[in-house]
C-alpha cells in the first residue's frame, strides 16, 4: 500500500467514500455487542478514527504480532466466542450462521472461517476432515484457505497453548491439541486489499 501508508495507516485507506475499516465496523455494529480494535502503525490516528465510529475499546499492539492480544490483554480472560477479522477484509458475513456453526462444532478454542481461493490472493490452504483441521499449507492446494476471519475463545486458548505472537504459530499448537476447526459456513462475499491496485478494484466495483 506504499506510498499511501506513508500518510495514513492501511485500515484508513479510502473505500467507497469512507475507509476500509469503517466499512467493516459499519457491518459489525448491528450484530456485535462489543467491538474491540488493535492498532499498531500510526496507532493514535487510527484509534481516534475507530473510536469516532463507535468502537468500544482500543488495544495498542505496535511492534507486536497479530495474536499478541490473545495472551496479553484483558481479552485473554474472555470465556466466550470472539469474532476476529482483519481490517483489510472486505466481506459480507452471516453472523448468526457462523455462530451456529461454532456451536455445532462444540465451541472449540478456535474455528477459522475459510474462503474459496481467489486469483491473485494468497492464503494457507486448509486440509481438514469432518471440520477438524489436520494441516495448513500455503503450497499444497485444497478447496479452501484461511481468510483471516475466525471465532476464538481466548480463555480456552490460554489454557491449551503456550503464548505466541503469530496466529500461524497459535494454529499449529491448536492443531496438535485437536482444537482447530474449519467452518462449513463461508462468507457471502470476501476480498482482501493488500495493494493499491486491489484497493482501486474494490472502489471501481462499487462505482
């Protein structure tokens, strides 16, 4: 996203007259009672932006990995499902169906919400059996791969694994514990914005 990210953090990239992260927050607020955001690069600017949008709390994770917050914030004590999304996802989700799927799978420590492979986008392919994830592999194709969307129970995770900072390392430990599952419910729509070209594509789709 350079040189745009010299000026603003990536989640504030302009999308449809608003921003990437604002689009996600707008979709979440009617369905999620408490919305928490982690901020890193240009965190103060991003924190101000999301608080103005109605976010309930902000955790600074600058210099930390993408799952540091699971082990090192007050979120670590939550013994309930937490829906996790990345700010660069442009997606439509059926929240009730995803939660019902999580409950159907007996509320595991983590359930990833997969997507079908999209040309030009990379992801960890999910090899699973009856929804139990056996292996994640970026180079060995499978029908679905990780989207960055997941449902996680932080308290269960903290009881099962050693603290790490990267979701890839966390998922590896959960696979060993047979506590990583893959949802049969996929997003209605999904795309991730990693480049200026992809951002332009998304803006053109709405135009």
